[in-house]
């Protein structure tokens, strides 16, 4: 129980000294640079796609909420009590799940 972290052997890239080692080091440096650039491009694509999906979901939820509110406007016109009940219900339904997710992430930490 004293050492809980796993140990693993990392590969050794000993290229040696001399001109061969110098050339191989430069080639490895170029290869790793290309790999990092490709991974950054993939990460950027994933980030923008995720942002687009989140914004599309929020757009749909917002306009769906407005549609529900305007559909109920004929039923609750002039009755402030029912209007408050509907507004509180829609607020809890459309905002409550966000607080639920934040609460669950705090519990899971």
C-alpha cells in the first residue's frame, strides 16, 4: 500500500554519439513535431465540433421554451398565479438539469 502508483518502463531512444546520432535525433525531432501538430489539429476539430453541438442544443432548448410559453399565453392571460406556476415550472425544467449536472460532478470528484 506504500507505493500506489504503477511503474512502467518507458522506451529508450538512445541514438548514440556521432553523426548518426545527430541525424537520427533531428529526424525524431521533426517526426515528433509533425505528430504534435497533427494531434493539435485533431484536438481543435473536436473542440469546435463540441462547441457547435452545445450551442445547437442550447439554441433548441431556448426556442422550445419560448414556444411553450407562447402556447400557454392564451390560457394564463390575466391570471398571475397560474402564470407564476408555469414560469417556475419551466425555469426548473430548463435550468434545473444544468445545476443537476454541476452537482453530480461535484459529488463524483
